[in-house]
C-alpha cells in the first residue's frame, strides 16, 4: 500500500518529539535540578544574644561577666565552592554581630547534589562529619514526613528532623519542620572562643550568678575539692524551626536558638553553671521576602521543565503521529483501462 512521503516525515517528527519529551522529563530534569555550582545565597537574621565577657571574667568583675539581651544580627552566606561529579563542597559561614563583638562561625560540608545530605568528600578535602544528614538546606520537593536527619555543627550530633505540618508563608506553600539537639560542645571554632579552665577563685565568685537549684549544690566542701585551675566543659543546645517551600526546598522563615552552658565536674556529679552564649534569632522580613521570591521563580522554572515542556512535546508528537496515520494512504489513481474505454466510446459516437 503506497504511503505518502509527508506522512512518513510527520510520523518521524512525532516520534522524535515524544522521545524528546521523555528525555527532558527523566534525563534533563534530574541533571538540571542538582545543586548548581553557581549557588551563592546571602541572608540576614536578627535577634538577641547573651554573651560571656571574657575580660571581665578574668579580671574578677563578676557583675559584668554576662551581657544579656544584646541586639544581634547574623549574616549567613551559603556558597558552593567546588563540584566533583555528584558531590558539592559547600561553605556555610555565619558572622554574628552582637554589640561590639563579631563572632565568626564557618563550616564546610560535602553534599550529595541531589539529596543535599552529607556524603564522602573528594580526596584531600576536609569537611565536617555530616554523612547521611542535612546540614544547610533541604532538597527540591522535600518530603512531608519525619524521614530526614540533621547534622548539628555545635555538638556534631546527628538528630531527627520532625515534620509538624503544612502552612503558607510569603504566599508559598510550606512544610514545617522542627529540629532539637543537645550534647557536649564539639565545634572547634566555638571551643576556641571559650576558656578551657578557670582559677578556683573565679568560680567561687560566680556562685551568686548561679540558678538557685545549682547554687545550693556549690557548697564550700564541693568547691574545696575542685582542682585549681578548674577544667571546664560545655553543653550546647540547639533548636531550629523552619518553614520550607514544599516545591523548591527553600526555607521561607527560620528561627534558630542556641545556648551554651559551662559545666564543672565535682566528684561524680557535673554542675551546670551559667549560659556563656545564648543566641535567639530569625530571618529578617527582607530575607524572607527575598527567599519567597526566589522560591517562586525557581518553582516556575521547575514547573516548566518538569511538566509543561515534556507534556507539550509529547502531545504535539502524538498529534503528528495521528495525522500521519490518518493521511498515510495516497489517493487512488483512476485505472488506465477504464480511461481508454471511455475515450474509445467517445470516438465511435
């Protein structure tokens, strides 16, 4: 059966478009939605802090050892510094401005570019031990459940992430998550800013600042049994509440609370003294607006890549195939014998 050449062309183009649609959805999209090497986000938090005044502590000025309710801003920069295959090296740097003090808190992670969980770094690259856990951001299309784990840089613990529901923030649909971590402080950068020990006389001077429940434990007998200088340890507590865009994984709002308490060991008991660092801050309205707008534009691009482009390509391809099938036959030519008969009959007349 003769087939029109145009039908063959239409069918070929239709098949190509269908294949392209499938490739865009299942090949191009997974590659294009990996964490890009150009990632460089800067946001600002605001809040209050409680800080240890080391110079006042060392001079015995117990009245001014702790500065409370200090207005604080935190600048955070999240940047991909290098890419190797499916692994991104990410710097997550915070600069805390509290009163006249500036406190850096810099961290480096190796992240899987798709799941954004910690992974094995390339040879020769030093990162924090966040394997298998989130540390800086959520992946695209975050799961609305409690399946994630979070790496807390203060304690270097890996803790569960609790999904608490769904809401709207900044005009975007968000998943709500909570994170809580408590443990011994292990962040080298933070420990560097805290005294490892104190003379016994300074500890005695701190007694009036202690909570009543701890002050009663700090008896003269306990104090006299302590070595001089007294070694210190620190306990860190971190709490994070985040509203994460349910399409893009971008946090729209985020509140972070962190507290570090100094401890001394007396015999078989550990006595908690006072908080030497307490931070309580949240994203500024300007940063929330910036992140909501970024989530909107990123979401529109995701919708275009994941749904609109593949569907349009497949629909057009199928339509071309249908047209090719419907018009595949060439129109039948008039039989030559019949034409000759008609001609001969006309001549005899």
